[in-house]
C-alpha cells in the first residue's frame, strides 16, 4: 500500500522534526510540549508500521508482532495526545510570559 508508506514516512519525519525542536527549546514547558508531539508522531509511526506488515506478510508471527506494534503505537500516540492537551495551555502561558519579558 503506497499510501500507507507515505503516512509512515510523514510520521517518522514529524518525529524527527519535533525531536529537533525539543532539543533546541529552552523553556521547560515548551520542551515537554514538543516531547508530547514527538511521542504522538512516534506512536503513529510504530502503529502504521505494524499495519503495513499485515499487508506484506501473512504468517502467525507477523500477526502477533503486528498486534504488539499496533497496540504499543496507538498507546504511545494516545499518551502523547493526553500530554499534549495537558501542556498546551501551559506552553501558551509560558510563551506569553516570555514575550512580555522581551
């Protein structure tokens, strides 16, 4: 499935992008915010990779490993989304305070 491969590449690209933003961020809440976004992207990457394996191979081992990847991936994406929702208002407030100081 070429469309699935494109989504896998995009999710991995977003993971790398947000990890770079995480490393470059100076404010602590902003770092947590980017960490949550990168967690969502990595979770989607792992889940989509597991789904892609279901289309490529049809063995029992593939089904088991794919199920583990899908569960871990969507679990990580969900945890990242919850962290994102938690840190978003705090990151906005932190950015506004930093803008006032300048």
